[in-house]
C-alpha cells in the first residue's frame, strides 16, 4: 500500500514525496479531515522566528543548539523542500532562503495544496496575525469550520463586563451575574456556527477538576473574584469547569487538551486519565469528548476511548513531533482504542510546513503500521484501507456531523 506523503493530490493520496516504507499497493485515503489545527501566519518570518515554531517550547534553543536538530526540524527538511523546488534534506539556510524568495503567501499555497486535507477544523482564538478558518482552508483548496476556544470566549465576555462596569459603577455581584448570563449566551451563540469547542483547562489549572457542574452560586462567587482581580487570564477551576459543562450542554463535541503541547502546562496535570470521573459524569449527556494531543499519555487516551462510547482520541501532534517514531506512537494508539475512536489532525500552527509534516507523518506511519499487519496476516488489506479512511476522515465526519466524504 502506498504511504505517499505529504502527497495526497486527491482521493488516491499519492503525490510528491514518493512512497514510504513497506509499499505494497495503494492505500486509498479519502480527502483528510484535519480535526484540530490553527491558522498560519500571514507575514514573512525571520530565521529565528521560523525556528521558534518547530518546538512546543516558548524558550530559545539551548546555547549552541538549534530546533532544526529535532524530529520536527528533520521532518520539515525531509518533506517540505521538494514542494518549494529544492532537494529533500537541504540545509535550513537553503530552505529559509527559498522561502524568503517565494514569500509567505506563495509558500502557504504551495505547501497547503500538497497535503490532501479536504476539511479543516480550525481552532481560533490564538494570538498572532493568523489566517482564519475559511482563509486557511481556501489556501489549501478545502473547506473550513471553526472550533471555539472556551477560555478565550470567557475572557472576551469578562473584558466586556469589566468595561461596562467601569462606566456604570455596577455592584460586584450584579457584574458577576451579568457575566454568567452573557457567558451562557456566548457559548450558545458560538454553537450555532462552530462545529465544536476546545478547552485548555489542562494548562490553566490541570485536569484534576471536580467532575460535576458547579452550582450557580459557586459560578457567581468565582466570577466576582475573577472580575475583581482585573487579571485577563482565566485560571479559576470553578469557571473552567463551568465552561466545560456549558459546552456539554450544547451537544457540540468538546475537545480537551491533554498531554504535551504548551509550555505553561504541568505535564502530570494533563494526563487524560485524570478525566476519568468527568467521562463518567458526562456519559449520558449525548456530547462527545475528544482528547487532543495525548502524548506521552496516548495509551491512557486509548484506554478512555476504549472504555467510554463518547470518548475519542486525537493522534495529531504526537505524530508531528516524533519523526520516524510516529509509527510506534500510532501503533500504541491502535493497541486498545477502537478504530472508530481515533481522529487524524495536524495541530499545525503558524507555519504551513506543519500541515505538510503532520499529513506526511500520518500517511507514513499509517502505511508502515498497517502494511506490517497486513503482511503478517493479522489484518486484511480491505480492513486496513477501511480503517485508514475512518481515522483519516470518516470518524471525524461522523463525530462533528460534517457532510460529504
Ligand atoms: Zn492546537
């Protein structure tokens, strides 16, 4: 089966980049659904700026080292240069010079057109001059939908209430009640156009939150305290938990950050198994939970997807950052998680290169793992092709209620 990547110049999924390891016939992938991704930067980047997006750290590389010397850096140099007319594995300097020569818009077009992604579920609400959901999808010739980040929504509502309070001199309790009412409206409104919500409670507080919804009195008390502090950033555990339950109430899938991914988290507080009681508490609601990122707790995420019908696991970022080891990581996801419960994504952010690397890592790892299992006789080729289509697109289409496919 073909594991061509970053390719995907259509349903056949074959494109530039050649075939991957274990080639033994076509692996027919439909246009992919990237169920967790972000906009890309509109402007050009300096060399240091570019390098800063190759890592999940927000700090510079250690003295005498470079983030190009990582699995992600090597993957960029493997998959992206051919799409810009250069040889694979050219030097970072050659690549960045070519990138500069072409300009950000042309690089975006060349890279995004080669991914084979047909649908982008773009998580908005991040800082920076980033392309929006439709603009990102348009650059890749696909369709875009929005996933709304809950904490950003709450911070926006709080800023509006604070501004109004200053003008009107409202009592703190009244302001907290206004905030609670406006927040509920904002989440409900967002659910009309967005296809899902995302929570970053994992790195605002940690996932060890009480599983049940907070009482209205608790929400008002917490809101009063938060509004009084004047801090923009929402970290209050009662309000973070309240947001989860507001989202659950809409019926839209709720994505939860778990595992690695952002520098301000405490890794052990983002272990998805900390969500076990929340999974129990939400089991009868009819709303699906999608565990994002997961690594290095991808086995725990696979277990939760195994145990709870409404829990799904995202294989994105884990594959983007693990280079040739992505096959081993994907195989671990596939140990316990039912095949209808795993979802492809790139978690690409800022650099279009991360869309290229994310899709190439997925195609390569998937081809390598499934080809091995077909060769050993464990799986039939027809089943391998069917499962590849589910993980790459079908599962996300079903979970998010997307048409087409
Ligand atoms: Zn993300």
